[in-house]
C-alpha cells in the first residue's frame, strides 16, 4: 500500500477570493483502492470551506461538512469530491492505496 495525496485545485490557481475546486475522483478505477476513508487537511486563512460529495455525475452535490478553522481529520471518501471556499484556503485529501 502507498499513501497518495491530492490537492483540491483552484481552477484559477490563486486559492484566494473564493473558488470551487476541480473535482477529485478518489474512488476511480485508476486508483486501484478499496479504501473508503481518507484524511482531509484544511489550511484556512479566512472564510469557510464546504466539503462536498456526490456518488454520480447525475446526483446533486451535498455539503457534508463546513470548516471554519484549519484542521486535519479522517473522512469518508465518495466517488466525486470538491471544496467550495468562500475566501482564502487550501485543502488536500490523503488516501492509502
């Protein structure tokens, strides 16, 4: 098994002024993983971060947690994941494969 880290990427590359990240697909077949849990790290400068997930492209995005301070914690991994940042923050997802 190896550890894999992915950044929730700001499409503009700024990580300031609010953004919706590029979608991560941690359970895709290219990952070859049976893991259902991971670790999120939130580096919050200002504002809030909504962690959103959905199981299918046709499903609605659901906010599973809102962060108002920097943290690192274990989370359940979904098929599709993104963060919505209201101001300035950077987030990462860690997985074991």
